[in-house]
C-alpha cells in the first residue's frame, strides 16, 4: 500500500474544494484534493451562476485566483426587489425597491460568473499547481492519531495528514463518518435553474421578483453577443412539478409571465436543473483534526447570494488560521477557533435567509402587504437601507 504525506487532505473537488486547495497553496501548504466523480472534467450541465460579493472577490484576488476568473465576470451594480401581483395582468408591479451599490460608495455589489466556467478555470489552476495533488478517488476509512490522521482510499493509497477538510456537499461522507448530525429544515419548495436570452439589456441589474411560492431571480451574465442571464425560480413543490410537465413553448410562456416584462421577451436557452430547497446546518463544524466547509456544513435557500460566499468565508478562516500558526495546522486550538467563529456567522445568516424565504413564499394577503410595506420603508429610510446592504455583503 502506497503511503503519502501531505499537510491537508480535502474531500470534494467542487468549487469549495478547488478554491480551498488553491488558497492553501498560496501560503505554501500542500494539499491532496480527492473527488469521487470520475467525470468531473467532462462538460456537465450546470445552469447555476455565483454572485461573488466584494469580500469574496477580494479574497480570491489575494490568493491569485480572481485574475483568471475576471474575464467571465459580469458586475452586479443593482439589486431590484419587485413585489408583483399574483393575478392578471401578469406584469402588474405593486412596488419596486432598488439597492444600488453606489449608495454604499461602491461601483458594484459583486460579480456574476457561470459555475461551469469557474470550475473549468479552477481545475486548470489546480492541475498546474505543484503544491496540490488532485485525484479522482474515494475515501473509505479514516484512522485517528494524536498528531495526524491516516486516510485510506479505494485505490489502496493511504495518506497521512494533519488536517482533513470535508467539502463533499450536503450528503457529506465526512460529516457522517464523524457522526455529526445536521439540523435539516426541509421546506415545501424546489428551485429550477436555467439560462435565458432576453430582449432588453440587463444593465447589470439582478431582479428578485416576489409573488407567492418563492422568488424568481434573474442574474446578469457576461455575453458580448446576446443579452443573457441566469434564472433561479423558487416555488412550492406542486407548482414546480406542474411547470416541469410543460413542453418548452408552454414553459417559456410561464417564464415570460413570471418575469413581469423586466427583461422584455425571454427565451430559455438551456436545460432545466431542479434542486430541493432546504436549510441544513451541521450541529458542529469540527472534530479531531477535521473541519467541514461548504454544503457539508451549511446549505441555505438560494436567496441573497449567501451560498458560495458563505463557503469562501469558511475557506478564508482556515487560510487565516493556517497562515497565523502553520505549526498548529489541524490541532485542537485551530479547529476550536474555526468552529466558534464560523458557526455564529452561519446561524445568523441562516436565520436572515429563512425569514426572507418565509416572506417570499407566503400567499397570504397580510404577508404580501407586509412585504410591500417593508420595501417602501427601506426605500424611504436611507440609514436602514444602508445597514441592510452592508450586512448583505457579509
């Protein structure tokens, strides 16, 4: 059995694991990144995009990654929250509140990039990096010792490491291996994601259109030839199931209704992806020489661009702790500090997102009126609006 020594093992080769390995390499820490998806290099359907908020972009700049991603980035300068009528006419807007980055003295809130483009670039960077081993394999066993862990792979290799990072998604093998429970709030919602081309220019605006069931969100994408955006459509399960039974022409018609003509005539230009909408938070984020990040630690409804941005905060905390004390990588003090700091932030963000989601899904008249009142209040009271925008940026 071949034995390998590395400072950190990362389980999971998605965006979280790839960014984490590159961050550690930036401060001279070796890592072994393992992904069990043997087809990760093949072109996979991923209609999702990520809005990298300013703190995430600044961190990616610091570790030398952003310069490679920026060519695909479209700035997000305005977030427009629209409260729409649930009846005819379908483009009837009750209220609209715009949050402009210039109001908090910034040119943009963040930058949107398609996940497929990001993953392709990150994989290329990882493969060129001499501090990173990347392998398609599967962890089958973990043995604990005081000063190290020994990780056993399906291909008969064993890896000795100071720290194991679980970045293997919401069904995390690592989390289950350590018998860490996750508090799961299974909401009666699903999300459909897809790409669209549209008549009007998006002018760097993301629209969150509220009616009932959940928000219909358009995310501006960079494309020099045609106006394109990504869409995340959240609704209750029954409504989503009805939408999925429609043919392409019928579905396109429903998309145009739901968008309240904000982008003019719309055409769906990709396959549809469907995701459950859940809130899932691990009871703790660490164990002996082990840290959970990303959806292995926290999964939130797709509202307010908190998903990957929350994960990048996980990665930055690991980066800072390792940089401050490289000798103590994986020790009890390090993992304890990570758990305390990140769990507090994750729970605060989770509660905020869940409140917004509850307000968005309700079809009760009183909730709709409350949402309308809240938007009008924010539009008029600038200090509150300013604080909310700053909080949203993390």
